[in-house]
């Protein structure tokens, strides 16, 4: 199958998932999962859509779908699986579900296609904002009025913001409970939406982010941020996240959650941003 056809599948899935999210947002019937995180009718409906749309590909044995809402997802966290399957779709049906459940507009739909363990194609769609970020394997784009008649697409180019009094560093809500921030200029914000933390710096809405999250949160944004000249770097080691390996994830929970905290930033700003962070517990 050609790259262009994969991109067509990716964008079609994002568009239809967005329609579902918009249709259900006013009456999403939020509930709680066993881990106390929020789940809505939209999460489940988009999950079912993804399995329907990608089912034929998965049936070939060359594709797999790692979906946040799939109870079988932990089964795939092993090296034999990663070595055997060349194409991995990783999907978060609604990222920022708590905000979505409260009818806030900065939730997003994240769809990533990982090829040979490396980021390849990705789409992140913010239906209420009508904004789309996507990577076609060669370039990345930011689209306003996405999927509408007045859609306007612009190329995402490398960014390298100089840290100053106007700079904003984005923290995930969970990480914000673990650290203190020391800076006389760059300030932090918390949006509780991973795709906001990752996509917005690609177009200059912030200088980067700090998170410790799951594969499906990262996968859609991963190839996009690379075209903006940004990388996920381990807070501890400084190593770049450039491919998936089992040892990158927590093993005891089989949750596809990364063990390390990652700073998303330009190479120039990584060290400066890391110096501003102090974790409250040793060993974090």
C-alpha cells in the first residue's frame, strides 16, 4: 500500500472521529475507569470506529492497533511483537477526556502510525477548535478550519524560540504535582491535554513541554514535532526518543506508560529548560 493511501486513511479516520466527538460532547455520559480516569461515550465510539476502519489491515498480520480503550493492549508490550509487526497504529480516541467531559474545547484525537518502531505518519485533530496537525511522512502541516470549506493549510517549519519573559513551558497535569519550577522569565502552564502540550509548540504556542505519558498520547504528535525541529528527550539522560522499545515502558503495570519524564524542546533549549525543573521526590 502506498504512503499516500495510508495518509488518506489517517485523515479520514481523524475526520470521522471528530464528527463523533462533536456530536456527543454535550451529552457524553462521563464515567470512571478502574484507575479513576475519565471515560465517555465518545472514547468508546471512536475506539470502535478505529477497530472497524483498521480491521482489514490488522487482519493481514502486518499491522497492529494499540488503542487506549482496548483491554487487550497490554498483550502487545513485548519485544517479539514489536519485532514481528512492521506497522503499529497507536490511537487515543479522546486525549484530554476530563476537559471534554466538561465541554472544554482543547481536547484532541491522536492517531499515529509507527513503521519499523519509528514515528512515520501522524494526525492530531482538535474538533472544537477546527484545527488539525498532521505529518504525511515527508512534511508536517497545520490546518485551520480543518475539513471545512475555508480550510487553510500551512507548512510546519523548524522553530527554536529564545527563552524570555513571554515564553511558556507546558506541563502535564500529573507532572505538575511532582515538581517545582524555578525561572525568572519563562513561566509554565497546565492544559491537562498531552496533544496540546506536544502540538502547540510546533507552531510557536509555547517553547516546549514536560510530560510522562503513554505511547498513544505521543504517537500522533511524534512525527509532527520532528518536522518542527523538536525532540522528546529524557529528563534523566538527555537521550532522544527515536524508536519504541519495551524497556522504555513501565513493565510491572503493562500500561504502555513511559518510565522516564520527557522534555519536548529544541536542542538549544533542552538544558536551559531542564535546569528550571526540580523534582520534589528524589529518584523521580
